[in-house]
């Protein structure tokens, strides 16, 4: 004996949206000290950045690992130089603390450790920070 299921109720219509947009909600204030809240403000104009000057320090030439090049405290290694990675010439586009960003043959950006990059030490673009 098969019972017939009871009929489903008729669907109800959805409430319509009001024509007037709701008032904006007040901001949410989270507990915590004022110093723990993040506020992003535009920085005041401080004038031009200090200029970089060529380093006058004499460095011995020759091929060596980039990690072996010592810089003085006021010196910066500028990106945009060639290096050799696993026998292949690559273009260094950014210098980080322990790694560098280079462009491979296909044009992809990749990371390499400074210890794996070989350079000509006397041809590196090293600049000194200007004193202001």
C-alpha cells in the first residue's frame, strides 16, 4: 500500500528591498589600546630622497660569489647587473638581504641565493648613501 506524500506548500514571495538605502553603520571599535590599532596616514612631504654617490672604495677584481662581497655600512648594492648562476648568465633585478631576484631565459622572475651567484667584484654597481 503506497501512500501519496502530502502536497508541498505554495512558495512564499521574498520580501522586496526598500527603495531607500539603509543608513551607514557606525564603525566597529575593537578592544585594545590605541597603539595596537592600525592607522594609515599619508606621510608629509620630506623633500627629495638623499642622493646615492658612486663608491670610491677600491675593490679587488676577479670572479667571486656575491655573498663574499663586503659592503661598508654606508654602501648599497644597486640592482641591475649581470651575474652567473649555474653557468648561465642572468640579469639581477633586485637585491635582498640574502637573496637576489633574477630574470631567467623565459623572462620569469626567480630567486637565487647570493652564495650561488658569481660576479665580477670590481664591476658591481655599489653606491654610497649621501649624507643629508
